[in-house]
């Protein structure tokens, strides 16, 4: 077997190389070494293919195979192709990479083709001599993107490597699968990645089928991140710290290669958080914040008020098919009555900014939050972490919130995530609840815990004196805050102890 540069396999990689099957499905944690292991598989199969003739009815047809040995690596996107490309450069022995000379087609240079992302290999020894006993002496190894399945032209392949299978659509798999059944080709494949979120994903179905009934056609192999014995102490500690920044289910999926239970459910421990009591009026000197999800056509407008310190939801108002003028007045009144210090509002969609400005002019301390796939994922993730850690509560009687939260499903969409709620027509209560939590102070995990990320309050509580000048200054201040919010949406993964890091602390308001 051609040995990749400095490749010493871990135990799980040895298992991968030792098992015999046409297709190998691999679920391995991040940084487990699955990419380089599959590159080594490809190098092994190059040697196997090179020693085989293609004979039909006693006639040697080996020379009809063009290219003599053909390999594809298929990744979800071009960016992910680049990652595999760099690993190939690191592990493919340089002496088998084709070297062009002057006067040869293509001129001087290397077999590495950066723009087209393919490499040409020649089966030579380190002295440049052709290896003996080889019926196929050259290799074309191409990288392809699965973002457009129709672009995957049907060819015959000796080896197929599909990287990050959880991000590849079934249409792409169906397009390339026939390439494994071409006459004269080995038709081997390795499909690797982390477990898909959904058990209905094609990669999940095929992995589990091969895991339950392994045979010469297909086998499944699992490996955790911790099975990579090359990770040092600092790297392992960093992986453990990731637990603080995400949910247990997500962490176990990414690093232990465990698939989540259910069909894509995102929130857990919902009923454990449903232990609070609804209040009809504010309590003493407590401080309150709110989340506001604006209704769009058939959806209701939902306002949820939380205790800023305890992160407990205490009051909710739902307005359905209500004139906007009346909605606006009702929202302003409730915020004033509860002395709300901050209202996180979904300003996405048509008229979101207009409504934001109208509420702001009415002395409602609104802070705009624009829903994007990235920002919504982070918003929901922060709440899921709070549920997991037991640092958020809402009233037991809020059945709408519970049912909507239970119905939320998340699926991978390209490199991002897409939320849906097939068993519930709405998610407005969930949006308002998550927005309200965003306005709360960080959770105090124990009696001696320190609030690492302070809560910045630039708005004075409602109910005090106001004038036109103050309103104008507040509008300017809040528009500046909106700019900062936009920056945060670009980097939604900035969290600390489950709480979004804000950029507001270092801003001097003008």
C-alpha cells in the first residue's frame, strides 16, 4: 500500500483499512482523522486497481479504460472541497504526483491543478521508474462539489470518497451512486461525516442498514473524536469546553458521533422548565424585560415578559387579528405597567423597521433583532442551553409555548440550519420567549458565580418623565445599537457561558 506522508493509523483507522466491503460508511467525530483515513483508503485501492486487468470474453480491454484509474472526492461545497484538497496535498506521496516537463503537453509544472481541483498521478518509485507489474499506471483524482447535483456527470469510478455526507443531498448521492457499477472499475466507496440530524437522511438510513447487517457490500464504522490519539492535552481540553457553548445533544453528535433521538427535535427538558406561575402585575422592585414577536397576517403578535434576574417568564399577551394601532397601544401600555427596561423585537420582514421606530417614539425601549438563518440558530441555541442547564422558567399553564417548542425541528440546509414546525402552525410564542431570554442577565449558575458578561442598560425604565429631546436622543442611540446588532448577526457564534457576547460594552453612546 502506498503510505501517505507520516501516516500512522489510530486503532479505529486500522479497523477501517482492515475490513473488506465495497462501500464503507463512516460516522466519526470532528477531528477524529476521517479525512486522512479515507485518503489512505484511496491510496490502497490505487495499488489494487493498478494490478488488475480488464478482460471481457478473453479479450484484454484494460487499455480502453480512460483514465486508467479514476477517483472522485465529492464534498458539499467548494469551501469543503478545499479542506480535502489540502489534506490530499499533505498525505499523497509526492513522488507519484505527475511532473510535467518542457515540450510535454501542458508544459512544465506539477500534476496538481489548483483551479480545476484535480491531480494526476503516475505509479513510479522514488527514483522516477515505472512500478513493475502494473497494468494501469496513471490516476486521475478529481474533486467535485455536490451543491449542484446535476453537474455530477455520470462516469465510471474505481473509488468514490464522499466527504461530510451529512451535508450532502440525497439527489447528489443518487447521481453518483451508479458510478460504482461500471465495467472494469473497482467501484469502491467511503462515505464519511458526522451523524445527520435526521434519521430519515439518506446517509443515516444507509449507515444504519449496514450497521445492522454488515456484509461484503456495505459496512459501517464509528469513531469518536477521542479515538484520535494524536490530539494533545490542550486540544482535548478545548473540545471538552465546547460543552459549555452548545447543547449536550449537539456536542455528542459532533464529538461522540451519536445521532440525536427523535426526528430532529431541538429543545429538551421543556417540562422541567415549566414550573413557574403567571403573574397579573409586577412584583415590588423586580426588574423586567420582554420579547416581542410581531404577527404577520394569520400569525398572532406575542409579548412575553421575564424577570430580568431570575430569567422566569411571568406574563404573556397574545393579539390576533387586531388592528396595528390597537396593538401598538396595548404593547406600550403593558411595557409601561411592567416597567419593562428592554424589549427585544423581531424586526424582520416588511415593515419591521417602521414598527420598531413607532414603538421607540412611544418610549418603548425596543432593541431590534433581525432573524437570519444564522442569528435564529444562535437565538434558539442559547435558549436550548438554558433549558439544559435549568436556568430558565416559564408558567406551567403556558401550553402554547410548550407545544410549539416540542414541535420545533431543525434540519441542515447546506452549511447552515433550517427550522420548521410541521406539527404546529405557529412558532410565535417560541420566538417571543427566546427573544425575552436574550434581554435577561446571564444566569447565575451557583451562589459564588460571577456575571462575566454584564447587562448593559442604556434605556431608563418607562413611567418616568420624557420629552421630545429625550425621544430623539433615544432614537439616535438605538439606531447605533441596531448597527451593532447587525455586526452580531454576522458573527452569531460569539457566546460565553451560553450567553451571547455583546459588542455594546465598548461603545460610547453619542
